C-alpha cells in the first residue's frame, strides 16, 4: 500500500497510507457504519512525525492481540495521514472503559 494524496483540510495536506491487514487493522466495519464520535490521543513520542507513527504501525501490523493498539489517522505540523479507513474499527481504548458508553452509548473501538 502506498501513500496517496487525497486533498487538503484547512490548509493541511491529507494522505491515505493504509496499514496492511493484521491485528492493528482487521478490516472489521464499525458497528455504527460510520463514526459517531472521535477519540484523540497524544502519542507522547518526542520528535516523531505522523509518518513515523504510521510506519511504526505498518511495521508492527501483527502485534500480539493482548498489546495491540491502532488509530485511524495521525497528524503533525505538516500533514494528516489516514492509516485505517474511517468506516473500519481501530483499537483506541480498552473495552472496560465506561466513559464512552456513558456519553455515546457504544465502545470507542466499535463506534469512533
């Protein structure tokens, strides 16, 4: 899979660079069909870029299930890269976290 420019959003170039299928991207559709809310994370990786994070996920696409995580896209000060299609599940949050269910009625992995 190759990085492909798809346009700009508020002056930020946006690309797709999809992860291969594995534990980080299973291809399972969201239970809701499309996202009903968003989950935002700061990776906490000093000096990393959006591409560094996508490359790390691509290089570890078969991470063990007990420690896998993923995200739909990464953004830095230069670009946004979508690495999991927005209508597929990504592994944002542990399933026993109740806040997403309280506010949105569904788990983040299944609906965000």
